[in-house]
């Protein structure tokens, strides 16, 4: 039995493409590649899309002979299994990666993954807290040209601290703002960063601008509530800048089995050092918040054929395709069955 043997239980919403169409990027990361205790393939895939764009921008100008002026150093914060950074190493020959995560087990898992992929000579993973000054010093010594982070972003209600891999302060932006603070000191050429419509999207973009970075391209996926976001549903309703949609049309699109309580937008962006005057950072921040506001008020149809002053790609990942994405990462179903027989 293979994944194609399964029939979708109901027709998919057809006005947006499925994020699964981008899943070929993940096919190198099937078993024996290992994941940490918390892994979100949809966040990771979206971050990969932004990271590829950021990698193109971070590459050094070539010398007259066509040789890159220097190897490209990448830093990945909250690196987990190392998948995003290792994907970039596979693309960029001669690049090197430093991956940092607060989970002590993550460094061991990511190091094993690097060895399995034949990349251990170019990848180093360590346990580090992004809030620590020593971590900032470590990164400053590494001097990355590309900084990547797919951080926790779920807002935490007062007195209800979420797991370390999910929660990020009262408005969900604590890790995002800390990453941009670090970027402001390190001055990498490009950044790839993930966030969502739950975590005050305009504040994230204004923090990027304050650090000296502009958003060049945006990647968006509509998704249903998950374990952690769903656990703070009532709190999200109380936040003026947490944008969710609870309308039937949108809920049917993200979960045809009617299991979703709300839908929201995952986002990932490719940033670079400021170099343009128009559109302004304020205009971009307002546009992105406007996308989130319209989605919250009028639903999924507002994301079809939208106009923005920067390139935006938008997908849907319904619950059926979430299962497909996880199946891809666990290898062919027939191979899984044979292994467990």
C-alpha cells in the first residue's frame, strides 16, 4: 500500500494550491532521518521556502573568475532536528552551518542527521539558549551571512506557560523579537524567519525594520488549529492582534471533517538589509497586517488573487494534506509496514 492508495474523503478547496505541492523539498529527510520530540512539518516546509529565497540573497558576489568570494556561513536558531539548515547545506556546496537549540537532545539528534546525510563536516550543533549573552557572542564569532529561525510563536495566557517548543510570551513574539535583536547585532546579509497571524504580525515586521531589515518576499499557508494553538483558543479571541477565522466556509476548507475550531495563517519571510525606499517598511507592515485582518473578518476567499507590493505565495494545508505531509516524512507506507511486520 502506498500513499496514493488512499482516497481523499471529500473534495479539496480548489481556490488555493496545497502546500503539499512543495513537499519534494522534504524527500531527503525520510527515515533514518530523526526528528526531535516536537516537530511541525508545515512550519518547517514554509521556513524552507523562505530560507531558499534568503540563501539566494545571501550568496557572495562572485569574483571575476566565477568563484564565490568566500564560503557562506549559516546560523539556525531553534534548530531542532536541523532539517532546515541541512537542507540549505545540500543546496549550497561549501557552505557551513551552526545550529543552536535549547533542547539538549536536539543537538545530538541533529548531529546524527548530519552524519547520515554526509554533511557532518560542514554542520555543528550545540545546546544554547538564545536569551543568553554567551549565545550572542558565539554567533558573533561565527559571523553568519544567513540567519534562519523557525521559533515558537503561540501566545501564552497569563499564568499558563506552554511547552518550551510552543509558547513565546503574552503575544507570541518573544522569540521573534529576540532573534531580530540578535540579527541587529550580527548584521547577516539575509534572514529567513517564521511567524503567524496569532503573534502580532505587524510588531514582528516593525522589529525587523528597527533591526535594519526589510521584508522582500512572503510565504503564507492557511491551516487549522493544532494542539497548542487550540489550547489557548479563548485567549486568542481576547487579543486584538491575534487574527483567527471561525467562519464555516474557512473551517470547511481547512478541515472537511468539521474538526477545526478556527483557522489561522502560518507565515515565513525572506528579509535582507535595508536597501529600498519604496515600498516603505511601514507600508509593508500595514499590508501584511491587512492581509491578516481581512482573513480574520471575511475568511479564506480574501487570500485568492490578493495584490501586494512584494511577492507573496499562498497555500492551503487542510487536515488531510497534513496527514499526507507526515506520511511523506515517515517514508513510503509499504516500507513502514514491512519494517513493522
